[in-house]
């Protein structure tokens, strides 16, 4: 009986999740209390309901054999694509993005549930494609990633789309794809971000004081740079392959191709960025550039965290939340409220719980009895890591504001159900690896 029932439950993950969810409910309640001590929202009640449903989801996934998802994962993927297309056309706008479907106060965010489906689908392909050529594996894996991520990006929901990136890279790495391929994609993405951000910094912060960076904003000059780097990449590759050139020709071609791709992709990324996203980038680089508008979130968040000190102002006694200085306080900035009322020690407690979850996930990756289980756990690890580090970095002002919630703590049914479902999958993998 113990092995059949309690054996499915991971008693390291479970208490961490319960404490985090309970803490989240408490501070969602705190965020709903105004300066007069009056509760003005019922978000905490909704979160309790979502938490209860989430526990049922966790139990289902924990007791269900995760290996049975191997066959239907691809069908779940097509259903996800359908709902993402439907959401883009018929969904309702929330915070500037058409990413929700539902009626009245009830709504779901398909892109959140899509993370689990994406992990299962990519894990399925990576498990079944072991004998295929590495380049073919990578290209097909990229297509599995690009379709949902692209549909989420056009909603537009840059924050959620960015979560898919570390999931993809970690799963590809664990699948044994050549490091040079994974590194190439990672560096190309990084180059895209750099070439997109630098012109914004030069125009709004440095006021066009750096001539070389100014060239990135000029269509003709940027075109010349693209042609030049692309030509260098091509010629180096030809010399290496057909004229048996030294090894360094390969790396010249490698680096030049990264630069060319980054320049081309940044041209598209610069046009995709909305005005509010550009403002967020500006205030991230210089908070004083717009302190009363786009920079307000970061400034007030830093004030809240700093005001908490070591022990905090105690529960329900934070000024930043109760006087409504901090927008989005129950969702993206829940950690700011917690830090103000519980202080540094409260923040360390949350850090510790997340670290336990992540290290436990790494342990499950190591002991997984199937490659399918290894890939699933790896994808979940990537999801947990990106949510935690970006959200906490965002509220501390060391990462730009992207609208990524803090899993288990932030208000929101879709993200909570997704996170708890992933915990259930980890439990299922752990249990069946020990049998």
C-alpha cells in the first residue's frame, strides 16, 4: 500500500511546493489590502481554488505513468497549435497581449499550458530520433520550438515566448546534440539581443555618441555589415572545406556567421518590439530616463525590497503595496511585497525553497530510467530556472521587465496549474526510476 500510494509522492518536492503556494496566497491577500486595512480584492480566494485544483493535477500526473505520454504527445502539440492560433485571432487582450481565452472573469492562457505540451513533444522527438543525423535532429527540434514560440511572440507575449528558449537549449544539450550546434544557436540569439539593444541604448541613453553603434541603426550601413560578415563566413567555409585550410578558418566562419545572423535577426526584432517594450529596455539601462512612467515599477520595487531590511516590516505592514505604489503587485512583483514585509530572511527562505526544488529536479534527471524521462525533467528544470531568475532579477532591477511570473507565488491560475503539473511529472519520473 505504501509503495502503491505514498511511494508516488516525493516528500522533498511536496512540502516545498505547499509552503511556496501558501506563502503566495498570503501575500496575494496582503497585496489586496489597502492603506485603510480594507481588503479590496478576492484574488487570494481564487488562488486558493486554483491551488486546490493544482494539487489534484499534481496527484494525477504523479500517479499516471509519464511514459504513456510518449505516444499522444504529438497530438497534444497539434491541439496546442490550434489553440494558440485561435487565441491570436479570437482571444482577449490582457496587459497589451491577446493571450487569453475564456468567459467573464474566468480565463486561461494556452501559452502557459503549452510549456508542458512543448516539453513532452520535444522529449518525444529527442527520444525517438537518437539514430538520426545530429543536424537533422537539431533542425526538426528547432521547428518544434519555433512554431509555438512564434505564435506566442505575435500575440505579442515576449515574456512567455522567452521561457521556451532555455527549455529548448537544456533539452537539446541533454539529448547529446553537438555542443557546437547548441553553442551556435545560443550565440546567435545572444548576438540578436545585443544588436537589438545597442541601438536603443545609443539613441536614448548615449544620444548617438558612439559612431560604430550608430551604424547599426542605419539601414545601408547595417546592410554592408551583413554582406561583409556573410561573405567572410562563406569564404572561410570554402577555404576550409575545399582547399583544406587551417582549422582556424572554421572558427572564423563560425564567428562571422553568428554576427551575420545576429544582424539580420536584430533587424526583424527591432521592428517587432512594441513601444512599451522599448521603454522597458530604456529604463532597465537607465532608470532615471523615465522615473514617473516606465521606470516606476523598478524604482518602487527597489524601494520595497530595500525597506524590508533584515527582518521586514511584518505581514500586512508594507507601505509600497498597501498604498498602491507598486503596480502588478500580486503577479509579477509579488517578491517585492514579500521582501518588504518579511525582509532579507523571507527572501532567503524563498530562495532556499526554489534551490531545493531545482536540485531535486537535477537529481531526478540523473536517476531517470528512460531518456524520455530525462528530457522531460530537463525541460522542467529549464522552465523553473528561467521563471525564478528572470522574475527575481526583474524586481531587483538587474533584468528588464518581461512579465514573467514567479511560479507558485504569483497570482494566476494558468501558471500555477502548469507549475504544479510539472511537479507531478517529476514525481512520476522519480517513482518509476526507483522501481
